[in-house]
């Protein structure tokens, strides 16, 4: 603490990580501090003594006192705003008075409004939530304030104005009196509606698994593939509940196990053969991306989760299975710190970004992986040493995707600053920068690492020389692109909005691409089969489709009740299975009969030079449409 003339009065020590916010009580007698060590501390200004330590489940980013200085609110990871009563609080190990959860990413800022009768919290997705201070059941008003993360909210001294600032480079001012009038009008309308209709049954949202074996035989009779709806099984959501979106899904390489993580931090492990959940875990933050460690590199089966609080967590399936089978006999041999310090499932935290993690990809050696984050950095990690190996700094905005080349010497990154960059792993220095006209959502390397490829919202795919950064090809798409990946057969698959799907032969970029036709809305996820003979896509139109990559023809589709939010698949010589998650928390396991992938005899991708034109050799191959 300092005087206004710059004289140091006191140094308050106790936090073990960066302090993100501080606030004086309105009577000036206390100071509250919020820290990344997952605590809020309340100090006596006169003596400098720490009066209270309030534990949180994630990093804490903001804190404020009420007008009477008797309560505080804090905002933290896991989309949580917490209310604490200082008059009833214990010095340590205190339980909060109330918690307000939105289920929409990290909450970076909060404030009291309307003479402490309401509180406002800002979300990572650009929403501002208003709550009745006495009711944490559901928000009373939701405003779409920004298109990107909201970093800060502030209330004027008179309480009339609310200011929000976000990553979309905008600052907005809101009239709180008008907001209150709108809230009252909404409540009157809701009461009128309730008098006209009977109260609906209220059931909690539960994860639901639907296994549908089906033969993908084309477009005819798709409705018959779905079982008839059972009205007795219909779940009515509680009014005002936030959807438990399935944010990320991963499958093991052998297709035996799957992992799904939802908006509320529910991480579930699935047995795909039995189509049943075998482990239920609890995460302290949403896992935006989950990846299994390549199995060929180790005996035990592990997966890595990149979370909204910036922390990278590694889970061992054998440990989770042991705890599930013996919940009362938790062993702390492998994870002593995790079990002693948290009530969540045991894991190893190997490091962290400052903000939410957006991408995670394993390198060819299976030992290292690369992450991209909202904190504008990409980082390289090593599983064996459980440590960060390199931090790549240079982007001016969120890193949406990052990948290390198969030669382990270069990394390519794509960002919302509309650039693609290539880095040297030996020094961490930026090698070159390429520009797009919109966000760069996905990046990859050719198998020989001679080309870097980027897919953007500007409706183009750009092919770059990895060494010097020359743009060699600009491939035009029908819509904004969200994904790109290369198969063993040497095909570049890119998908995006409006059902856009293109397949290019990377040996003949000048040749027109094959177009996959069938989806009518954004394709959220796509993946190749083991050898690249098929690709599977999941879309917002509520369907999953399998395409023959040699012809671009859709072999069939499975319609689902709700838009698909995330998907992962395994198609090899022995099986074809995918697991999908929708925006209501449902997980669907799909077995695809009649589709198996075999190693092609010819036309495997090689390290030969890229051709500059001519017909694609992939197009000249004769193929038969599968009849399943």
C-alpha cells in the first residue's frame, strides 16, 4: 500500500501467485485482493494483518466490496462468481454464502449494482449476466455485450452507468436504470405466462448416451435409423438452466475408450465397446481441448486436458479406474499433492498459460505437444519431464491453432490477429509472418515440412514455403474455413461454415478440389480415417456423415436430435466408431457398419517435390461406391 505521494506504507505478503485485482471497502478499513493462487484475501488496512482467506476452485480475477462493506463478491475460472459474508466468515476454510454460475467460460470481472440488490458478471463469450443477489438459480437478464472476451466491468459512483470493455476492441456504456426496467418488464411477462400455463416439471439436466448402430446406405430412409421417441423419457429442462455443452471429445487410438468434457466441468470416460460411461470425473475448469497420448509411445493410457483456467492437466486412466472401483481407498502414491489439495479427480498439472487454452496437438515423437492460448502465446511441453520446453511470443491476439512439423524443428501458429507464423524450435525465434484477411482458425504442415498451410475466415487456404514464407498458392473456398488437416493419401481436407467441405490433392494444388456435399450448416469437426480412405464430419445441422475421399461422395448420414458441438472418430482395419457431443450435454456413440479402412497399395504420400499444375493423380483412380 502507498500514499498518494508515492510513499510505501505496508507490504502485504501471503499470496503465492500473481495478484490480479484489489479493492478497498467503502469504509476504508479493509482491503480485498484476488490472486491466481485461487484465493481472495481480506486485510486490515491499519495493521496489515490478513483477516480472511477464501478458497476458490480456480484462479480469481476480480473482487469488490458491497456498499455496507459487509460482503464481497469475486469472479474466477469455471464461470463462477462467489458471494462471501464477512460478518459470518471464518478466517480460513470458509464456505461461500452463494455461488453464481453461468457455464460460459471464465468470468474475468464482476460488480454489485442496484444498491447491492443485484450483481453483474462478465463472461468469456461476451455475455453480461445480471443476477438477483438472493437467487443463484438462474440469471434474471443476459446481454450480448461483446463478440469477444469481456475483460473488465465498472460501475459509476452513482450506480447509474455500467461500462464493459472487451477483446473486440470496444468499450460499451449501459444505462442501468433502463436495464432494471427491462428486467421488471421481463418478470411481469413471465408471471403472466405462468398464470396461463401450468408449471412444467423440473428435472436436472443429465448426460445421456445413445448408441445407434446403423448401416450408412445413402440418403433414403434415414428417419428409419432413429428409434421412435418415447415421451416418458423426455427430460424437461428447468427454466433458466444454462445448457451443459459438450465442449471437447477425444478417442484413444485403438477406439476402446473415449473422453468427453462439458461446460460445467464434467469429464466422463466411456467404454466404446459397451457404450457406457465407466468413470465420472470433476474438473475445476472447462477443458476446451482433450487429447489422448499416442498409445504406441507408452504402456499406460493417459490423456491431456487444456483448460479454461490455463492449466494443462494429465490424467492416467488406470488411476481413474482404480478410484472408481475403490472410492473409499484413494491411493496417493502417484498423485499426493492433487489428492491432498483438491476435491477434484487426481491429475498432474504440468504447467499453465495465463489465460484459456484454445488448441493442443501432440508432436510426432508422442512425447511433446504444442498448445495455443488466449494469452497470445504458443507453448511446447514435454510429458516426460512434466515441464514447459519453449514459449513462442509474438502474436498480438489469441492463438487458435498450433502444430509442430514432423521434423521437430519448426512450429506453425494461426491467430485472431489474422496472421500465420512459423517458429524455430531450437531458438524459439519467429522465422516469418504471413497475413490473411480474417482470423486464421487452423494450421498444419505437409508431411515433408516443406509447406505450411493455413485456413482462414477470409474463405481461403494459403500454402506457404516453410523456410522463407512465400505464399505459393491461394485456394478459394465457398465459405469461411474452420479446420484443415492432411491424410496419409496426401489429401488436404478443409471444412467450415454453410456446410463447406473441400478436398485438395497436395501434389496438385492447381487442380480443382473435390467438394463434399450434404451438410447444410457449419461443420464443427472433421477427421480422416487411419489411411485416409474416408473422412467423417459432424455439423450444426444435427448430422454425422461419412465421405469417400477418393470420390467426395457422401456414403450416408445419421441425423441427430440436436446440433453437434464436438466429435472424434476412429476408422481403421477393425472398426469405425465416432463419439459426438451436443449443446445440451448429450453424448452419442455411433458405430458405422460396413466401413473399414485398408492401407492403399499405391499413391501414398511421399517426400517428392510438389507439382505446379496438372490433373490430380487422386482423381484418376477408379473407385466404387460402397454399398453397406
